[in-house]
C-alpha cells in the first residue's frame, strides 16, 4: 500500500483497537457491559414484538408492560450516565457509584409511574447527541489532517503557501453534488406541498424544509470560498474544516435519498435509522481511543492522565504536550475526566437510542405527542444540516479571534518542502525509465538536499529562534526598565517641582 493508504488505514484501525482496549479495560468494562446489555435488550425486544403476531389480549398487555419497563430503565440509566459523568465521575468510585445506582433505580420507577417526562428526557439526549456528534466529527477531521505523523504524510512535499487545501477537487465535487441534492429536495418538497390540502401544518413543514436547504446552500458557499480564496492562507486549518463539511454533509445525502425513495407518497414514510446508531458507536470508539496510550495509568487510577491523539507517542526526551490545553472547549473533557467523558457519551447515545426505537417498533413509544414517529422523520438530518454552517462559522470566528484555537487546528507539520514538485518528479522518473538518467544520482541529490534542509531547520531551531527569543526578552526587559526609570524620574522630580511651585505661591500670597 502507499503511504497515504497506510496512514488512513492505520488511523481507522487504531480507533477500533484502542477503543476496544479502553472499553473492556478493568475500570470501564462495567459501564460498557451495562450500556451494551440495556441497548441490545430493548432493541431485540421491540424487533421481536414488531415481527411476531400475537392475538391474545393478555399477552399484548404483558408485552406492553415489559416494553414500558425497559424504556423506563434505559431512560433512567441514560440520565444517570450523563449527570454523574458530567459532575462526579472524576472523583473516586466509592463516593459516587452507590448513589448513582440508587439514582438510576429511583429514576426508573419515576419514569415508569410518571411517563409524561419521558419524551422530554429523550429530547434533551436526542438533540444533545446531535450537537456533540458534530463536534466529534470536527475532531475526527482535525486529528487526522492535523496529526503530527499522519498529517505530515498527507502534506508531504506541499509548500505551505502553495495553491489551496488538500484534495480541493474532491471537496469541490462534493459541493456540486450537495447543490444538486439541495435543488432536488426543494423541488420534491414543493411538489408534495401542492399534492395535499394547504394547512398550517403543511405550510410549517414547507418552511422548515426550505430553511434547512438554505443552511445547506450556505455551507456549500462557505466551503467554496475556502477552496478558492481562504485555503491558500492556511491549508492545514481549511483542509480540516473542508473535510468536516464533507463528513457532515452525508446527512444531506441521506435525507435526499429517502426523499427520493418515497417520491410517490404524499408524505415521507418513517424509515429505520440504524445507520445513525452505527455512526454513534463509531464516535464512541473514536472518543475513548484517545485514551488508548494511557490504559495502564487509567487502570492504576493515577490522578493525572495525559491524553494523546492516537498516533502521537512521546519519544524519549521529547516534550509531552497536553492537547487539552490548546483550546478552551477542550478543558471540558479535562474537567470531566476520562471516565466522565465515556459514560456521558454513552448516556447521550442511550437517550438517543430510545427515540430511534420508534423506527424499529414503527409505533409511538411515548404517551405525549411531543415526539411522535412522524415528527422524527428526517428531524436529525434536518437539524444536523442546519447546524453544519453554524459550526463552520463558529470555527472560522474562533480561528480569527482565538490563538489557542489556531494552535489546535493549525499545528506545524513536517512538510519536507525540499522534495521536488510532482511534475519534476514525474519527468525525472520518466527519464530514469528511458535510461536517460540514473536513479542513484537522483537519490544522492535528494539526500544532499535533505541534509541541507535538515541543517537549516536545525540551525533555525537551535540558533536563530532562541536568539530571537533572547533578543525579545532583552528588548522587553529594557522597555520595562526604561519605562520604570522614566516613571520614577517623573514622580520624584515632578513632585519636587510641584512642591517648589507651591512654596512660591505661598510666599506670594503672604
């Protein structure tokens, strides 16, 4: 495989390998097993209830009772995971695990006997998970393109001020496809609107879809500005942001696809959203995989746990960098701790899963009409489509105003800019192929250029950069000393002049 292929496969492989190690490590296995058992039990139960025909009224009532109990348990565990993950998981287990178990038990009883609160808890988890998953998608893009190892491989030989972002043609193609899909959704929505009687509900639905597509087009405009204008200013950050657009725009693809599938219906029929659960599980693996390098410290319950990106292994003598210190929002997972981050994500996914169960059972699971099955159709995708350009603008503003965010999203990579351009390399390989040139001479030339580049880079880091820092420190100290002396001089002699002036005025008055 090529370097690029190996870099990509290693990134994906390490997400799953490290994620599995963490999820099934000594400290995490209890929460992982509870999460898996609860979600699988409810899923299997409602899948069986959907496909098995039962005639007996008593059996139907019994199954309804069991279903309500399972929903109550899952919602209660979801909110327990979120609350205790946010605020208590960083403390020793003995202080908060027993109260958490009591809280989950009491919460399940409360939700069962007061079912009116179920849809509101599920709604909070539902929308919170969508927001969190979008930030995690941005993190996936950042930790691939901005990784010191994999990012350097991807940007190998590219000049920092050359052209635009990496794979700009691919991103532009996605933007064209998204434009076509947005146009189709507008056409199909208007066609459906004209097929049914005009009511407040149909008008509201039409406006909601049109607003959604407006935000989809706004994201397309932003990514094209990135490709043709801003990309040349900082190709690392804008590559990260562009592929965040690519990854997140699949929600528009999905929404347009099931819109096309039910084009002959007056309304879109609810569909199974199992793909969303698979994506949620992938993001859980991705999140916990960041702790894969420190499993021993996690299991030994050491207080301070340094979190590295997947491929960043500190070498002997190298400075260990804490990624969390680079951007304000990354202080949130640092405050929560590794276990808090894990169970909070699991809690959000459980609450999200309860809502998605309605697609599996093809029925409304809640007593309120707040979150009916028909209301859920495309709701996640519409919300994610609207959120995409909002977050893109947020990241652009953060890049403009926050130096910590710029440091986080635009890390310095090893580009090896001394490498020849693609055209030159292609021409030289053709000449070697025809026997007009020697590959040994060319390899020696590259080695010499590499040594020169390394020597210049070392000199810059060892001599020039420290010299500039020392000169800056001396200049700053001189400025402060000069300012301090000036202030002291003015205070002393200005006070003396004022005293003499007052004495003269007193003599004149007397």
